[in-house]
C-alpha cells in the first residue's frame, strides 16, 4: 500500500478534474463563474461534508483507511478550515486516490458522484 498522503495527493487531483469536467455540463456559466462554482465542490469543508454523508455507506476496510488517514501526523497546515475539517477532507481525498490507483472505477464513481450531489 502506498503512503496514505500520496493517495490524498492523487485524490485531490482526480476529484478536482472530475468536478471541472462535470459541473459545466448542466450549467451555462462564463469561465470566471465556472471556476468559482467548481471551487465550492473542491473546498475542504465540502469534502468533509461528503465524507460525513457517506460514512455509514463505507465498508469496514474503507473506514479503516479513513481512520488511518485521520491519525496521520501531517505537517501541512489547513487554510481557512479547522483541523478536524481538514483531516476529514484529506480522508475523502485518500479514498478517491486509493480507488483511482487501484483502478476500481465502480467505487471511485460512487465517491465522485456523491461529491456532486446537492448544490453548495
């Protein structure tokens, strides 16, 4: 298993790309508005909320991955969010990165689509 923060690093990129590819499909927004709209879904606070919403749907292995990620000592400091929110967002990104690297498209799709539900 790769380093969990590496999964989070990859997960952040995968999630951001997914959001950018999908939010413009149903919206007629100019580039500036599109960027602001996309950032709502990529914020740590939104990712933390998604993790909270899907937590009961996670498998025991996924919950263990979340627990291990949450307990990592990360030297990176969160911007504009508290530590708990930042850790939850990192956990969400870790799940996304893990399933991307493992090429588990079904589970990855579940996580990514959940992140777009609702309109922040």
